[in-house]
C-alpha cells in the first residue's frame, strides 16, 4: 500500500495542477478579450468625440484614415498607410519611371534625411548629397512630417519647381536649393574600365528589376578580367531578388541573406548557387552613407564570405523588410514584417556595414617627381617643335568615355584606394 500511495498522490496533484492550469488559461483568455474590448471602446469614444467636437468637420472615413496613418507612422519610419493616390504612385515607381526629383530619403533620428540622389537626376545635378537633412519642403517644416507625406510633397508634375531647405553637416547654416521636377528614368548599371582593359569598374545606382541581367551581359562581354570594382555608393537599395542575384554571381555556396520576423511563414533564407559563379575574380566594393538596404545586403554578404574587400564609409543601416498588404483594391498598408540578417548572423538595421578600409571622399594629392615633370615638359616642347618642322598638327586622341584614366582616378580618393587594393589582390592571386 505504501508503494501505491505516492502514485495516487501524484495523480491527484496532476489533476489539481491540470485544473488550475485550465482555469488560469481560461482566465488569461477572458482577460485578454476584456482588454481588447476596452481598447476598442476607447478608440470608438475618441472617434466619436473628434467627429462631434473637432474645429473642422470630418467624416468618419476621414477620421479612420487619419487614425490608421497615425498608427502606421508610429510603428517605425518605414511602415505607412497608402491611400488611393499613394498606392498608385508606388506601382508606378516600382516600374523604374516616375515623376519627381530623383532622390531617395529616409528617417534618421526623426529627421528627413537624404539617403542618396539618383545619378543624373535633378536632385543629383542640384548638388544634394547623402546625409543632407531636409528641414523644409517649400514652406512646410518636415519635423512633424511622415516619410510618405514628405515623398508625396516632393513628387509633382514634371517642369514644376520645388524649394528645399537643407542642413548639411559642416556648414554654418542651412541653405535653400530650388529643383525642377522631371520624369525620372533610372539607368541602374554602368560599366567602364580603369586605366587598362583587365580591370572593370561596375557602377550600380539602384537595384531595379534589370540589374542582374545587365551585369551578366557586361561580364559576358568581358572575358579576361583580372578584377572588378563594384561601386554601390549612394545606392539606396531596391529589389531583394536583385541583391541576392548579384551576390550569387560572386558567391558559390552558403547563405547570402536571411529574413526573420514574428510570423514564421515570413522567415526566409536565400542561398548561393555554384552554377554561373565568378568565384575566383578579385573584388572590391565601394560604399558610403548613401548605400542602403539591398546595397548593404550585397556588401555585407560579400564581406562575410571574405569574397570582397569593402572600401569607403559606413553604410546607412536600413535592414528591415516591408510588404504591401492591400486593404481594398485602392488602399493598402506598408508594414515592416521582418529584419534582414547577414550570413554571420549580424543585422544591418541601424548598424550598417563598416568597411574593411575606411576612406573619406575627396581628391588624392599626387606627388610628382621633379625630374619627371621637367622631362615631360621637355618632351612636350620637342614634340611641338617637331610638328612645326613637319607642318602637321598633333591629332588629339578621342576621349574614351568607357575608360577611367589616371587623372579621373586621382579625383576620387575612395575609388583610387579601391583600385590600389584590387591591384594588390590581383598580385597576391597571381603569386599563389
């Protein structure tokens, strides 16, 4: 009997614990339901009060729209409510052609900040730079403005003008710049050679739907490359699949990037594939504070796989995933559902990518040998005299627009450093 007794005591205890657990679970559900009902009642009361007493008449639809917009903007800088007009503009923008200034902006520490001007656009030509803070759009302050409100104000009919008040670090006071809106057609990929034909300079301005296709085409036409400089400076990002595809061209195996969120079904892991990979070609990637999102995925993945040397300045730090969730056929919400994680497990969000070699922008001061200068001047003088004797004029060489010569190289300190690092990688590879 003594042996049986503990068994009955155990069963009784288990039944008691099970009963308590069931009661607790039911109590918890009831408490949660009560809390939700109280919150909904409070919201309804606020809506009714605003509808009845607010200084300007508002419909229920207008109040609810404002409430949703306020909720989304308070979640984070990238979540937003998209009304009919904004939803339509988003569809136009993703096709790679839209009206506006050609500027990508984001919220940093509550300030409307330029991530990057798109190359060749009105914003770029007006001299806007990554890191500039937009204090005013025309006469409207941006301090209490949402990101989407600011973007909508900057967009407009091509040919119309807009004035931005800019604060730039290092300047004594803000300044104004007037920009004429235009249809923005973005060319995402440029290719040139540096000094000679065996080093390729690949400039990617943003990650639209043609990036991987264009890069593959360029690489297919350049069979005997010794190294590549990939320039992602002022690249604000774009499509995830293009970032993964570009990384996959140079990484032959392993994780490129993963996304993790609260809902397990939204978790993803993107892997590299061996087929079609340029696994052995030395790489240098240029980044700066205007490199964000997809640019950070590429540079971070190549860095984690020890596949490239990253040169430049710390990147922007936008590593969150947004999806568009339709509410109706004409309205939607843009909601942050996950964060990106690099192969090493580190996150990009608010941290960015720290370059392997930090280089600030500017020109490189080239130190010439005194005798070399005199020799060059002498040769130029003799050539001039010879032409006089022969009665011929020297033919100027046609400028090769597809070549970055030594003079252009020295005008860009980050590119010069990247080129030097790449040359060292090439030499190290050849000596193996």
